[in-house]
């Protein structure tokens, strides 16, 4: 895959706001728009733009984000660009407290030359999601908890290796089933957004749930939609993100092995990426070694152009 160069001091960056249309609403009037669950509508405008496609392939740029951005990651992955499922502008650089969360800040600093992250360890603490995003919350700290579990191996061998591919479970479900927008699954199929079974072969799937905190019943349905694609028969392992606020933590933990029905497939649970804070950055396409005994994920190659 094509890789971007690591950032250097003085580099120009662009902020891509997918936007859910909240701009101007009173409760977030001090903030920039956020969200973007209809970002699939960009597919024809970008994938059919020869200039854009050529630019991505010839001039690869660092791209980072999570959640709805899953669709954009998959689009760029289809064009051969390695991106980062990691910190974004509003939730992380725009943290309402006076500074970024330390664990997340270290992950973001890993985008800069000389600070590349070589292994991912469990955070010693985790934070509750904010309920107040008003001006009154500016400068306040999040509610913090000591991490009691760390990375948990649910099943399979303690060490497994593969290249990373994944995203937000709800985004995958929308791509496959089109339950949110009538034309979403049709559009995504047209442009071949969901990777083929051959592309999933020997990959490590990383997957996490969003701030909607799906009920166990819905979660089982979403995971089953992935199972129908046959990917659990060809991947080399799964990395699961910590559920936000640890909601349904034990329920999800039980459902994963039940739905997957492949006891040989390793599943590492409670990893710090996605909607739960703090979060690391996972490079798409990078070869990694998961070491459940050492409770670490080793990145075996530089995610940047060298």
C-alpha cells in the first residue's frame, strides 16, 4: 500500500468536517460541526474524479479519524492508501478540557517524524464520555476511572499476526444493510466499498461500537451481518475496541464468541481505540503482532514512507 510521510513541523494540514448538519445549533454553537453518517454520498464525487484518484495514488497524505470516517478509510484503502483509525480534530484536538488526553496525545504525536509508535499498550485509565458539551463545560476535566482489566484474550492463541483492516461496526452494518439510508448499501456495492473476501484473507479485523451503544440484541444483529460475509473464516484474528463508558461490556464480551462460532479465531478485547477514550491509532494495512501475554500490539513495519 502507499504510505504518507510522517508530519514535520511547519507542514500544512487540512481539517475535513464530514458534518451531521448540527452547525448553528444552540447546544454546540461554540463548536464546529461533527458527525457525517451520510459520508457515503461522497463516493461518486471522489471515486469518479480522475484527478482525485491520481492525487491519492501519486501524492499520499496522512489521513486520520474514526467512527463515520470508516467509509472514507475504506474508500482510500480501495485506492491503495494506508490511513489511520485514530484521533480526530473535534473529539481529540478539540477536547473541551485544557489539553488533549495524555494517552491520545501520545498517539497523535506518533504522526510526527521521530515519534513513530512501535507498540500499543493498554491505557492505565479510561474516561467517561461527556454529557455536557455546552460552553459551561469548557475547561473541565472528564470523569476518570482506573483500568481494571486491560487487554483481554477471549479465545484463541495468545499470539497472532496479520495486516490491519476494520472500523466501526455500525458503519459496516450501514454499508451492508442500508438501514440508515435507503440508498447507502446500493451505493457502497456499486463502488465495491466493502473489501472482498480475498482482501480479508489473513487480515486482523479491528472492530468497535459507536456512541449509540447498541443494545445486545442489535449488537448481535450487526455482528451477524459481518459473519454473513464469511470474513470470520478467513481472517487471522480480531481486535475489539473498549465499549464507550464500558456499557454492555460483559454482554458484548459474551456475544462475540457466540456469533463468530470459530473457537480457533483469536479475539483480543478491550483495546483502546474508537469511541472510548483514550484512544490509540491503528494504521490500515500495517503488519502487526498481537501479544496477549505481553498485553501489547507490536507494529512490525513503519506506517510511513521511509
